[in-house]
C-alpha cells in the first residue's frame, strides 16, 4: 500500500471513530444514528441547491463545529424524546396502580408540616376525605387549622391534641397523656378506611422525646388500611420508621431568618 492510500485509510478510520463517538454522546442507537445522518445529508443537499438558486441557507453550527441544519437539530431532539417516552412507558407498564404509602417528612429544615398540608389540601381538591392529628402544635391556631375547620366536615377530621412546645407546657406527664390521646385518634383514622390521607403532624417529635414508643407507631402503621396514605412529620425520625416508609424526605436548613436575622415567626409563613 502506497503512502497516499495509507493516509486515506487512516483518515477514514479517524472519521469512523469520530462518528461513533458522536453517536454515543447523543445516546442514539445505530439505526437512529443512520437515520439522522441521512436527514442531515438531505438537508445539506437542499441547502446547496438553495445557495445556487439564491435561496435562504438555514445552516447552523453545532457546538462541536460540525455543520448542522435546523431540521437535523429538531430530528435529534425528536428521536431522543421518542426513546425517553418508550423507556418511561415501559416503566409505567411494570408498575402497580395503587398502594397506600407511608410518607415521612423529617430533617432540621423548615417545611415538613407545610409540605404535608400541601398534600392534605391537594387531596381535598379531589373531593377525598382527610384526617389530621397534631401531636405538638395543638395550642397554636395556624392558618391551615383555621382553613380546615371552616371546610366541609364530611371531608375533614381535624384534631389539635397537643398542648404546644414542651418548654411552654413544662409538664412531662401531661404532655405524655396528650400524646397518647392523639395517638389513639390517629390509629383510629389509620384503620377506619374512611380517609384517603392521614397526617400525623409532629409525631416524630413525640417519639423522639419518649412520649410515644416507636414500636407502638410501627405496629399501628402495619394495621392501617391498604389504600390509606399516612404522612408522619417532625425532625429526628427514627431509623426504624425510615426503614418502613415508602417515601422519605429530609428537609435541610441552608438559611433561616430566625437564626441568621433574629426574625420571629410570621403570619402566613410559619403559622
């Protein structure tokens, strides 16, 4: 093989390697890649004809500096989305339609109860019944409590059975009695089958303080009706609860106006 043919052969190999690398970067199957290349070639030919006829040339330059038309960019996106939809459809076809979930919102950041009440109000928007038991914040009158109390009583069971923060009550025995009463109410809601969603607000705090045994909570969750969703909020969720849960979200505090700026809890934001 003479030197000229050798150089041509080497150039062809490099070109083929570059094409394969481009295909892999785009995540395309070989047949999709060949289809895309054919569309690019047809677009280039149409552009060349347009230039000779004095028409508009819609060629653009892709990030890797290879000429690419607007049509080919659209084709690439369409192929990618088609493959993504196929994968998503296959996943959905293998999934179950329904399961009553155990959801845990924990962590030191703000928003655990707020997120849970968002699910409660979403459920009410569908005309489904909810049950809410507040284990700690019962002495407060937050906005969500006022709204729930004003709504259709057939769709809402709301119980504010806590007596406030422990540094406010300063009576451990009384706190334990309140928590035990709240738990019995929550257990009834979990096992009745009447509620689509049951929110046990700040129950993790009650368990963390030793007012309620984690074993009792786990046993109660095992008794809940199959279609009932249970949401448990509060920082310091026990590992055993996290293990049992289907969905766990840990709120992380990055900045907080109370800590960094000394701003008190505000209406509509904290309560």
